[in-house]
C-alpha cells in the first residue's frame, strides 16, 4: 500500500469572476521512502496539491474533492480535526518556501520546536529541549543552544531553513513535503540545504515530495518526477528518463528551454504563449494552445493518463 | 531596559513642562478674567482688588513659576468657582464618580469588545461577524448621549427598573456605566477583529497548523499573542482617556463627576482648576504611553532594547 495515495484530486476556489480551478484531477502515489519531485511553473497547482493533502487550505473558499486521498491509511477527505492534527507533523511534515515568515516572531526557535515535539509525544519539556538541540546539531548548526534561545529575527534565512527542517523532522515523519525549500535562499546556501534534505531523507528512510520549478533541484534530489501543468499531471517518469528522454511535448519543451543544455552561445529557447488562465482553462489538453505538435483532438478532449512502461506514464494524444 | 525607562521618564518631564507652558499661555491669551462675567457685575475697583489678592495682577511668568512651584509641592491652588476648598480637594471629591464610571465602563466594555472581535475574526463572514461589525459600527456612530437617552427611555421610563439619573446608590450606576461601555466595546471589537485577521493570514499560522498543533493552542497562544502587539499600544492610553470621565454621560445621568469641570473651568477662567485638570490628564497619558511601550517591548522580542534579554 502506498504511503500517499491520491486519485483524481480537484481543488477549486470559487470567486466573483468564476471558479479558479487550481488542481484538475491529479492522481499521485508515493511509496514509503520514495522521493518524488513535483515540477511545474507558477500556477500549475503543485503547491496547492500538497496543501490540499494536509488540508491546510482554508475551506471555504477552497473546495477539495477526490476519489481517494489517503495518507498512511487515513482518509484525509473525511478525517476529523483531531485526526488531522495527529497526522500533520507526525505522519507528514512540511518545509515551506520562505523561512523568514515561517516562524512565529514572538517565540524562540527552541519554544517552537519543543511545542511541536510535545504536540505529538508525551515527553517532558527538558527532554524535548534536549532532542531539539540534537536535531539542530544534525542539521549542521554549530551552536544549537544559542539557536534554541534565539528569536527568528535574529537568524539568517539559511539558518532558519535549517531550523525549519529540524522542526519538521522532530517527530520522525514518514513523509516530508518540501515546498520550494530553497527558492528564498541565497544560491550558495541552496545547494547545502538540498544536500541536507537528501541526506536526511536517506537517514530517516522517509518519503519526500520536493515541490519546485527548478529542474536542477529535481535532478539533484529525487528518484521520480511528476510534471504538472495547468492543474494536471502531464507526465511522470524516473528522473533520468525525464532528462534523457522526455515523452510529453510539454516536458520536451521544458528541457529544451533549460539554459546550458546544449553547447555554444545561443538564444534561450522559450515556450511560446503564457500559462493557462486557471479560471478559464482551455478545453482538452491544457497545453494544446502552446504545443508545437497539437492536433484537432487535443483541443476537443482531455487525453487520458496512460502508462508507457512499468515506470512511465503521460497524458498526450500523440503517445501510444 | 533600565536606561531606556530612565530616558523615557526624562522625556516625560520635558513633555510635562512644554505642555504646562503652552496651556498656561493659551489660557491667559483668552480675553477676559474670572471676574468679568455679566451675571453679577463687579466694579473695577473690586475687580482689581480681587485680582491682586489672587496674584493675577503680576506678570505672567511670575504667575507661571508660582503655580508650577506649587504643583511641585502638590499645591494646585484654589478653584475660583468653588473657593471654599483647594483644587486637590475638589478633584478628590469629583474624580471618584468619573473614575468609577470610566473605569467600570472600560473594564466591562473592553473584555466584551475583545471577545466580540475574536469571535468575529474566527468566524469570519458568518452571522457573528456581521452582528459584531454592526454592533461596533453602531457603538461608534451613535453619539453617546443618544445611547444614554435610549437607555433612560427603556430602563427608567418604560420598564421603570432603574433610576434615570443620580449617583447615590450603586444601582444608579448601571445605566451610565452601560452607556459608557459602548464606545470602548465598539473600539476594542474593531481593533481586535482586524488585529486577529491580520495575524491569521500570516504564513507562520499555516506552519503551526502543518506542525499538528491544536487549533485552540494556535489561536490562544500564537495568534492572540501576536495580535496583542498592535492592541496594547492603543488600549492602555485609551483606558486612561476614559478614566477622566465623560462630559456627555455625566451630564445625561447627572453624575457629579469631573466632566463638567473641564468645560466650566474654561468658560469661568478658573485658571488653577484648568491647569490642574490638564496637567493631570497630561501626566496620566505620559504614564500610559510609557507603560504601553514597556508592555510592548516585553511582548515583542524584536524591539527589546539591548538585543537578547
């Protein structure tokens, strides 16, 4: 049984101008210990998918529907508040994009890690504090005691993201959602944080969902890639195949637009057009207006998500 | 922190001096004197004698320093409109009703307003939110004397449960205190609602939920503590502002409080009382701002002076 099992997830936000369809039928499963990257441009629905799984979106306005949304055997669609609180942090933890705004500014880092530990396990404050210090040491913070006593505004972004990761790992989650964990950080820090997440994933044997728009991040950290566009999954494949032999025209276009993939000086290749308007998505395949090889049926009907092999699947009319 | 507080106390002394000079000058810049009224005209000779006996014939700076010297010794002079007692005696007689009225009004109105604002923020766009907003808007827009009149009509005239005015027995306090509580309640409800909503949309609240904390802990420990930051800066000074009484409520319910003296001391050129009242209010506001700054610093680690503490 997969650790995370989502079938046909839709997330929409009714607004005055119409319904914004952020996620339109995403199916995704992650096995225990597996690392999966979700890539896509802004507005492709990758972050919203993660937030929806942990039911972190405000409902209403958000409307979540799915044929199935199970996390470690718990049906997250019907879970009670108490079940949700028990799953969050304990079964699935999350690392967010901007560490500077992710901590409560009026409490120390130590307080915030300790309260996370004590929300899920019956341990004394001093025990929890000892564990917090160990965790901070594990995320390569040289002076754990000083950091525990610091307030968020006293630390740098890289330091806070390390503390955030330590906090996420404090209850030994079975799966870690990392939502663009390096986007807000300096380039020099990014590689360190990615390496840290990768090492910890192996050490803790936990599943990982790495949400990013950066293909470089994906190449370095995950086993399998899920490519999203316009609220749908376009393609999923092992990371090597995505880079070496992308099947879906969108993935191919993405790879072609990566700088420095071909030798010599040349103009950066771009995908013509703009991402679809989520409140008025195109009919059929969401990518067809920008697709170089689109046919008539691409605009008429949504292509089914079909397996090409044991490890690969894509949603495109042109694929067998 | 100690240095900071000492610095603030020095600046309070400066504020106090500046306010006293300005008020003293403005007070004497108003034409006429305490014995120029037309109700009971006095002859010029008598007027001159009275002015001389009260020291009003001396140059302004002499009068100012004499008065302030007295203030430093807790001598606020004699109120011309009630010469049988000292200003301090008048204040200690008239202030308690105002203090009870204002204090009870805020102590009842503020917690109710905070609860109402919290309920509105937590159940945003529900009937509770709309009811609280309507209540807050009405409380702020309907003048307090209209509210007073309504209360008198319903509870004193129609139902005949409570006296329409007076300050003798404690049950006469209920209506004026209720009228008085409306404004703090409405103000606090609006502030609390917007402060809470502001914090609830912060990313760290999502992080707290993602950590698996209970909603109750998130609201009562994290959101309230953060929402309290902008609130303390408004609440303490407002508390002081109300403790000096309300001219309107006191007039409507015939409460023998301080409110009327704020007006009469100006119209009657009652210099000693006017100075005493304004200096008292100034001092209370200075202390209130000092206290709210200290509380703010204690609640907010980001502005704690001297870094980590």
